[in-house]
C-alpha cells in the first residue's frame, strides 16, 4: 500500500512537472470557454477509444463476476458518457458539462465505498475462516491430549499388571524353586 502511494505521488509529481515545464508546448483546448478543439485535435476521440479499450479489457479479464468489477465497468461507462457530453457540449457553461463532472465524482465515490465494503467483507470472511480453523485446531489438540492421557493411563495399568503378575507368579514359583533346589542338592549328595 505504501509502495502504491509512493508510485502515485511520483506519477502526480512527474505529470505536474511536465505540465509546468512544457505548458507552452501543450495544445490549446480552451479558446474563450469553447472546448470544441478537443474534438478537432483528436484528443477526446482518442480518450473515448482508450476508455472503450479499458472496458473491453475489464470485461475480458473479469467477466464482471464480482461487485467491484461491475462498479469499475459502470465507472468506465460513466467516463465514456462524460467524455461524450464534453465533446457534444463544446463549452463549459452548459448543463451537460457539469452533469458529466458530477457523474464522474459520484461514480468514483460509489466505487470507493463498494471497494471498501468488499475489502471489509473479505477481511470478515478471513476472520471467520481463521476462527473456524482455530476452533478445529483446538478440538484436534484436545482430542490428541485426551488420547495421550489414555495412552499414559494404559501404560500405567500395564506396569501395574506386570508387577502384580510377577508378584503372583513369584509366590507359587518360590516353593517350587526351593523344592527343585533341595531335590538337586539331595540328588547330588546321594551320588557322592
């Protein structure tokens, strides 16, 4: 965003500098309030063609599938109409000239509001998706923790079972081991 602002400021500064330095080389469009020279010099028709090309590119790239694209298209159409009104009016003192400027201002204002609403909607959607992901992660973490606790309890029960089994097996095996030992000692005494 800062980068865009810097580029915009540089473009405005360069344009202003060119107009200030080369103002004598620019074509005269206003002769006593008469702007018909913008048609005869080809500037207004050129701008009209550029705006039509912009509308075609916008249609090809977006297909006007999103609200923002529709409003951009409406704004370009408004600028085309504004340019046409300027060409037809020929001078600044008629209603069409002012209506065109008011329409462009209104179009830009609506576009700015729609753009901000779309950004806000995307932000809110991302926030809700993030909250949903966080709740899923929390649920997965709780399940993993519960499973780990169950594994720890199972390991404790296994150890307790093995201790009890060793103790219970030692009790009957101790007399058998002693008897076997006595038998082996007694058997070796008889043989000697």
